[in-house]
């Protein structure tokens, strides 16, 4: 049996982490044995790279360095977790993947998309998600959620990049969705409860894989 690779994408503050966890729980209840993971991270080495990316060392990190670190973490993640699980016929649910790199480092930070995709291609060796859920929310609402969250956690990394950065990332995600509408399913989160969003996610999955 061929494994299924599902990714959850979206700008910070859209609630994708919650939805990825709920989706995995629903799959388990339905008899599946899903692997829930995240990027950057998912392995000991990749989590160390995540720590580097998220820590302020008092030294400005160039967007190119950032992109290469994400690619390195992704290569290790695929080698250690994703491909082995897919080879066993399991469903892999990953919070963020290559689309995040294109949206954040490409559209957000302005790196050349051709160069960025070439570097990502080395990391993925051609692996692409079978299905992607892209959670959308107005940049204004995302910014409000991010600033509230950061007030609790003390992490102002996204705020430091600025609201204009977040808006560019949002537009980048919309471009990616328009390029691959069969893979990327847009899920508008504004005005919906967690449960309502979860039902939309499950409906897309059921139509793609549970209904013949």
C-alpha cells in the first residue's frame, strides 16, 4: 500500500498546528496509524537546526542562510522520518513543508524563486505532498493573533519581520495555491470555529481518499 503525504500550511496564526493534531486524532479513531510531524524539526538533528533558526544569537541571519538551513533540516527529516513511513504505507501529516520555504523565504524575504526551488529540490529529491491544506486568514487577523500570542510567550521573531513581511507571505501562499489547485486546498478560517474548520479538512480528505 502506498503511503499518503499530507501537509498543513499557512501564515502564522491561522491555527494549522491545532488542525494537524485534530486531523491525526480523527485518523487514529478511523483506524489509521498516522505519523504526525513538523518542520523545521521532526528528528534530533532537524530539531537542533530548528533551534538555530528560532534563536536570537545577536547576529543577523541572511535569508539565503535561512533557506539553506531549512533545506538541510528538510533533507534530514525526509531521510529519517517521512520516506521510511511512506514506504511502510503510512500516512504522514506534516506541519509545513516546501510551500513554506517558497512563501516565507521566496515571497516574504525576496529570494529568487528559481534558485530557492533548486535548493529545495536537492533536499526533497522530488518528494511532494499528495494533498496540502492551506489555511487562510486575513493578514490583519493573523497579525492580531501573532502579537497576542507573542505577548504570552515573549517570542517576537515574527513581529520583528514586520506586518508587511507577513502580507507578502500571505500573497505568496495564494500564488502557490493557484499554481496547483488539485493539490492545495484553500481553507478560509475567518469566522469559523475549530470544529467547523476540522470538518472542512476532513471533507477534502474524504473526497480525495475515502470515496470511490
